C-alpha cells in the first residue's frame, strides 16, 4: 500500500511515518498541500493522510484540489488534526472515502481506518467507529465513545 502523509510538523511526520512503514506500507511525505499535489502528480497512492492546518496550502485546499487532479479524485483521504472543535470540522467535505480523526487517535485505530477506507466500498463491513456485537459475550461493545443526541 502506498500512503501519502502530509503535515507541517516534522516530528509527527517521522513518528507516524515510522509506524506506517512498520506495517509494511510505503510512505511518502509532504510538508504542505502544494508539495503533496506535486507528489500526487508523480506517484499513485492508495490513501492520503493530511493535517488540516498547514502553510502554503492547507489540508482542505489539498482535498479540494485533488478532486480536480486526474486520477486523484477518488483516493481515500483522512484528515488529522489536534483541533476537534466545530469550526475546524465544519468546512471538511466528509464522505464515504473521507474521514476526520484526531491526532491523538491510537495507532491501532488509525490502522483500522486505513484498512477500511482502502477496501472497495462493496467489501466494507461496519466502519471502525461503529458498535459491534460480541457473539461470545452477547453484549454491545462500543469502539468509540458516543455523544448522546439531544431530544
């Protein structure tokens, strides 16, 4: 699997890049959205993982620009950010192939999302954030905390 990792924090690129490489995946990095677009023109990727707030071209601009780039419009995309407030998440164009995760997400959960998003949509089961029923324990296991809905 080929992954494009985009972030302006060198330490995060190094740590996450090492984790992903240890999974046996090929990882190329870019420090901003403009550099990422150049790499997308040069290579084929299975998924893009990008920070939201970066100089030159941010993650939102990168995702929008990818839609115009031949062969890149359908590449799964994960936004990662240390910010989880509504003003950060509101402008994101989330869909079946686009996900938002906090930078504090566990490496195991990130791996689950990468594996989920890179499967053809018809082969996907429940996404990693949904609840599942344990057949052995006959109880509901919550994989992510749920925010109660207001009535």
